[in-house]
C-alpha cells in the first residue's frame, strides 16, 4: 500500500537519509516543526513502513573489503532455497536483486582480495552461469528517493 507523503514528510526523509542519527530537535528545526511534531511524524513514517530501519554505512576498503563486484547470475530451474541460504550465510554478499531478462539475480559483493572473490564466484557458479564485473569506483553510492 502506498503512503501519501506531503512535502514535510519528504523533507524529513531527505534529512534522515543524509544523517539518520540527527537529533529530533535538529530535525524539527530543519523541517520547520517542533521537536514533538517531528518525533510524531518520524513515528508515523516508521509505523507505516516508509522508514524501515537505520544502519551505519561502512567504508568497504577501510574495513578490509577493498574489492567490490557486481555479479549477474543465471539460475536454471525454480528451486531457490539453497541460494537463499547462501545469501544469509555469506555476509560479503551485500545486496541481491531478483530481476527479469537473461539474468535471474544481480548481486553486489565485497571481497577481501581477488582470490576471495574467486572463491565466492566458484561457489555462486554452482547455482548457474555468472558474469562478474569488478567495480573501479562507486560513482554514486546508494541513496533513497526524494520528492519528485
């Protein structure tokens, strides 16, 4: 179900995407609300499922995972349970999208080295054909949407 968001809701979402640890008093000032009104708006956005959580963004290189790759996986058949188990077990698989087209899945993976990436690719190849692209640079890091 789509939630109707007004300009203030979008301003709150923009501010929290920029800094999820922002104090609610500061958030209120940013969006021209009192701290209590901002708190209520955030609570409503959380309860409606628009805000699904908060997390820390990690510098992959500084944390020991300097190799970033995008992997396309062609998965024959329709028994995906083993792949889904692998996705929960292998924390170096950062993101997985089920897609249309020739590839069934697109994965974003981080590795400590090229041999580590090769080991992970060997494991994924057990599920089907893979195409791997090593990332030179993350030109645009993940961001959420903003009001159109």
